[in-house]
C-alpha cells in the first residue's frame, strides 16, 4: 500500500497583511501576494486590511485584482491613521480567531513597528527583513534573510504558528496573477471596546507622496571606488542624462557622499530595475542582495576579482570616475 503524506495535500492558510497608502495598495504588499501565489503550493492566500471607510472605498477596485481567495477588511473610522497599539490589538485578535499557518507583512516603517508587537501578542517568532521565502515539503515557511552584517544568508524555520515574517520591498518581482476568479471580500466591524492606545498623537502632518526611486527602470549607483565626493557627483549628472535614478553603496553613504535614502543593499533598499549600472562598487553580499532582482547588471571597477564583477552580466575593468567622465562627455557631444 502506498502511503500519502496527508500534510502535503492539505491546504495551508497564508495571510498577508496589506498596507494602504492614500487609498492605494503598497507595492511591497503586492510583491508578497504575487510571490506567494506563484511559489507556495497547496496554499490558500488571503489578505487582511485594517483601514478607515474612505481608504477602503478608494482601494476597493485595486484590492479585487490581487488574486486573493479571501480579503478580510477590518473597517472603522478610528483607523484613519496608523496607530500601532490599536492596530496590533485588532490584528492579533483576528489572527488568534482565524489561525493562519503563515503570516506575512511588508518591512515598511509601519510594518517594522507593527510586526514585533503582533508577534509578542501571539507569542510567536518573527523573522524580519526577509529577502526570500519558500515552503518545505511539509508546508513550513523557510524565511531567508542576511545576517552577520550581510556576510551570510540564514534560512530560518519558525517553531511557532503562525510562521511569521516581514519582507523587504523589492525582494520579489511582481509576476502574473490570475484574476479570473472573484475575491471574496469579508467586511468586519471589529470590537474596539476596552482597547486603548498608549500613544497620544499631538500633531500630524501629511507629506506629499514621493516618487519611489526603487521602481526605476534604470539605476546608476556609485561606490567607494569613485574615491571622492566630486567624482561621486558625476553619478547624479550621468543618471540625469540617462533619465535614470541615482543610488549609492553603503560605503559611499558612510563617506558622506550620498544620503542614506538612496542606499542600496541590506541596510538600504532592494531594487529591481531593468538595468543597474555600478561604478566603483565592490559588491559585498549585503549589496548584491539588494540588486538580486535587477534584470541586467553592468559593473565598472578597477578590481577584476571584485564580487560584483563576477556576478554582473557585463563587467568593465577600469577607473570608474574616468569611465563616467567619458560617458558624460560622449552623451553631451551627441546632444549638441
């Protein structure tokens, strides 16, 4: 008689916490859902939204196209602004009642604030800032993240349920989602009596939404091999001529040549451009993790044995600043 692993044919429940921003679904939430739908076998992928009525209405059509089996909407006008204490209480109560096997959330500012509080309330482990997610043969989550300052990658299996992880934006590419079936939307008015926030918001100001440079089709990045800030500033000029976005390695940021907001890597941002051009970047693991989803990588470095030169699609051995100057001059001459 052939024995069948019953656990393998059972359907896991994966719940993705979906963040809304100005009535739109955050890109990282879409990336997580897309990855789960395309890579998790025997898994039902559902979503959870905690938001006010207006935000839900604005995002309703977009939410229907995510390919989810079910979408749970915890709706109350009290949720018009992110409130960590109340959101954590509401989310934890819902999760305890619905018992998903896997819980996933974006490693955004709000996600990094909220996830450990939810984990604490659930008495669950949390693997933060993941760059890859897989399931083992038993449906357990294998969560991979950089460790030891980005020098190694660790794959972690949680001993608690739900298996809980947060994922960095840009870690996964958006892939095709079958939206031929209709998502079941379940609206819930959560019980808020007895819940109180330990945080009092005295003042808030809405900032205009900023363009997400990590989604650019072309990114031009500079590193320590540019030798000084004057040379690094050529990155801004060259990227402008290309219609690209500028970026920097951690070493360049630490030198004060660029702001941390455009840093690529484990301690910066993950990017997924069609083309990534690296000038004077050696390519430590923590940086390579951040560009793993780039379609094409071109590297310019004096060291032919630098890690990025071995992993790049095209590599040029040469002085990064000199190559930059030559390219800028050529483009400007062609324009005249």
